[in-house]
């Protein structure tokens, strides 16, 4: 236990320090969550939102793709494994363009207005997902994604990105269990990505590692496969330091 917690606190401390160099100029705070499917980030982001609200902070919780009316429609197209039965194969660049169409709308409609009102915006996935999934997974390469980000998002980046990167095997197992459950219970199908094989996810995992190494000021990677509670504590420590809570 002790050996796992100690490095976590080191992560929190170093992130605090470096992150001060990376604030964007809007009054609010923009924080994104990243990771493989099944990394537990959706649970963690919701718990962080509740924790911040308990401390009197104004929080806006959103996701990419999704959040806006247009984005939820795009999400339906992109994530449903039945889409391609109707449309034919979606090319990697078409997939990328749809992700950025969603993101442009999300920035204009949700993220920037909330930041202008001094809110904390927590976004479940952002451009790092495009770099990892379309750049790495679909092999479009990082340069294409970074160029699109510059053009379509004006290079707008979060101050802090929490990257949940537990060992690949554990993430894959969780994602598959969850998708089986979702399809079975609700009839909704969000597994066009989860259908992909292990080599696809290994490329995504590697791309995330590359992003974290390239941008240590912005991206804090948590690689432990610890309990939900333990990971939430370290996330809270990182965010508390950033926000001076
Ligand atoms: P989501 O339900 O948000 O993620 P998770 O499965 O981790 O809860 O699903 C979004 C899916 O879309 C996920 O498989 C990653 C993928 N995606 C991309 O491929 N590119 C992107 O730019 C984004 C934002 C998501």
C-alpha cells in the first residue's frame, strides 16, 4: 500500500508545480480526463465533480463526443457498431473530422462560455483522444491531429489533463465486460470502438504514453491499477493543488 501511495503524492506535487506554467487566459479552469475505454475515467470525473461542488465550486461536466445536441447526434453515428451496416465503412479521416466537428461545437457552446463565467469545466475526453485513437489507433499519425486541433480548435488546450492509464490488459477486460452489460440491459450499442482488437488498443496506449512524455506540464498520468477510492484521492490531491483548494 505504502509503496503505491507514495509515488501518487509525488505525481500530485510535481503536477502542481509544472501546471502553473500552463494556464490558459480564460478565468475558469479547463480540465480533461483521458484514458482507454474501461479505464474508469467516467466514474472518476463524476466523483470529482461532486467533490468540487461540495466545496462550493461551479462545475460544468461534459464529454467528447457529446454534450451539445449536435455532439450527441455525432456520438450516435460514431459509437454505434451498427452504423457501418447502413453507411459502409467510415474512413479514419471521416471519423477524425466528425470528432473535430463535435469538438468545435463543444468548445463554442459549452467549454468557452463556462470558462468565461469562471467555472470549472471537466471534459470526459478531448483532443488527446483523437491523437491516441485516430492518430495512434487508426494510424493517421499525430501531426495530422495536431494540425486539425490548431485549425479547428485554435489550439485551445486544457490547463490540466488527468490520464488514467492502468495496465492495458486490465483496461481491455473492463471495457469488454462493460459493453456486454450495456448492450444487454439497455439495447443501446456503444461498442464500435470496443470491437477493435488488442493491437489497436496497444497503439492507443503507446500514443497516450507519448503525449504524457511530450507534455508533462499539462498531462498527469496515473498508471496505478488501484481502487476507485484510491485513484479518486490522488485526483483530488492533484486538482486541489491546482486550484489552491
Ligand atoms: P466514451 O464512452 O466517451 O469513452 P469510454 O468508453 O472510455 O467511457 O466513448 C468514446 C469513444 O470514442 C471511445 O472509444 C474513444 C473514442 N474517441 C475517439 O476515437 N476519438 C476522439 O477524439 C474521442 C473524443 C473519442
